[in-house]
C-alpha cells in the first residue's frame, strides 16, 4: 500500500505528460500541489470532453438545476431532451470505446527549427467492434511545437482493418523535445465525450538551430597539423594518401602489390602510402547571460537575443568546418564545462549539433571556470575560434592566456556596439545572424 502511494505521488508531481505544465510555476526545486491539481484537472478535461461537450454539459446542468427550482416550467422538456442525449452518448460511447487498438507513430530523430517534418501513424483495430469518428492526437502538443494543424480524422475503422497516414508539424524552439505518446480518441456518437486509447511510448526529437550556411571563414593561421590514427577518429570512406610505387621490401603488405607494374618490371612493386595529416581547431562558446530583471519579463531581452545568435553562429561554424575536413573540439562553459571532441563521420557531426542545440544560458560567469587542463588542451590544438557575448576583463584574461600559450585565436564578439572591442576582432550584430544575412566570417 505504501509503495502504491509513493508511485501515485511521484506520478502526480511529474504532472500529465500530454500537456505542458506552466514552466514559471513548476520547477525542479519546488512544485506547487495546487498548480498541479489544476493542471491535472485541465489535462483530463481535454482527454474526456470535446469542445461541444464543454459547452453542452454546463448548459445541461444549468437547465436541469433551473427546472428543479421552478417545477411548472416548459423548459423541463428541453432538460429531459438534453439529459437523454448526454446519457445516450455516454452509454453508446462506452460500449464502442477503443478496447484493442494498436497505434504507433514514427518521427525523425532530428529536424531543423521551423522546418516541416512528417509524423507517420499506423493504426490497427484488433477489437470486436468497428470504430467510428476517430481523432488522432487532437490535444495540441504545446510548448514550442507550431503548425500542428488540425487533428487527423478517420470516419470509421472496421474490425481487423489497418490504416497508415502522415501529418506535418514544425517546432519553433531548438533543443530536445518530447512528444506525448500517440492518443487515439473516438467521439461516437454525438461528439460530447471522448474515449481514448494511448500508444506505448512517447517520442523524443532534437531540433537543430535554423542556422545559415557560411561560404567562407578566415581561419586563424598557425593551425597545427596532427597525425591521427584509426583509434582517434571515426573514419568513413577514408584512406591514406597514395604517393607512388617502389620495389617490394621485406615486411611490406602483400595487399599493396601493384601487379601491372610488377609484370612490366618483372619484379614485385608495391604502392606506397603516406599517413594523412588532419587539422584540429577548437571552438569555445560563451554561454553567460545575466539573470533577468523584473522588467525583462515584459519586453524582449537583448541579452537572450545575443545568446540565440551565438548558438546559431556555433552551428554555422561547426557546419562549415565539418564540410572542410577539420576536426572540431567544441567547448561550452557553464556550471559544467562541456568538451566534445569531434571526428570525421556524419554521426559525429549530428552529435555536435545536438549538443549545440541543447545549450542553455548560464547565470554564473562561466569563462572563469575553464580549468588549466582544458586550457592546456586548447593550447595543444594550436588554433581556436572564440565566440563571446561581450568583451570584459574575464574574457580578456581568457584571450590573453590562449595567446600566451601560442594559440592562434580568431575572436568573435556578438555586440551591437563597437565600444571597447579591439579593431582586429570580428564584431557581429545579433540581428544579422538571426536573419541569416551572415555569409562570410
């Protein structure tokens, strides 16, 4: 009994997963039971009643209550009629509710911000009765999911029938999102009550920033070429560089014998290769955004705007460098300093964009938290792109440390004002980045 209580209490404080609780009232430190009670009530109201039902039921109760007070009133006939319709809808809907239905939904793992993508559904009726007036995912996904359109409607689904269809939606906010498990609802017969059946699992999708592709980046000089072995880099379609042919020597790999040349010279000739040298570059992102003031709740915060511009710029830089055969070491400073060492596979590129997509602003000054070990790693790489949200003493100290350690640094400051920024730095406007006007860096 105690275990059941703990389980129900945990589910209650987690909140319903098919609607998004108000983020400004629910947080990790404290969750208000009162707010959660209203949230659960609203969530089940969406699950049980249709829009006409939310209108008809209050009117029905009001008319019935009025007839109980004034007996000699012709409105009693209307009250009995409404009560009969509601009762019939409740009984018939319960009898033909979806009991055995298999419902699945397929979504992509990744998408772009504000880009349409497809949700693919597959539904099979395994029950004894047919289903009528079916709705799929009629409850809005909420959050930053936009362009979800109207819910898919199916007139009927006979016993044993299977149907597949697609639906397009878009998500306006970057980061990791969870779509609630698919919900199949029937509103048969009078569209007052909804009887539903849920799928098994919710779906997760990562939304990458809607960045613009860069045509050219003037990279810092002095990049150190590093020989990378198979154990250090994820290789797809790579091989060592071919230099030429030479005579066979003891210990050479027989697979490298060049038979046409060997036949021409009447002695064994092997192909000679040279290990490929690759260039690594570090991208260090500033994630510090000061806490919001009271008036920032009622207006657009330019500091958050600069942070979103920095995230898109990081994605643009990672996209360009990945296409230029660079190995990227990405650093994001915050409560924890994240270091992601990239490889040369498409999967590694996707993982890096996943990390950039999930970056959140930090309220503590993160630049000062870079450890000497991480600074040593950047120094060994030899070149770095520093993306800053402002120029002050902590960032000047970091820049000086990198330069003193022999790192060639390309410094980018996202600011609308050039005051105090050295002339050899790159200053970018957040508006230009967000509008996709930036093509060269």
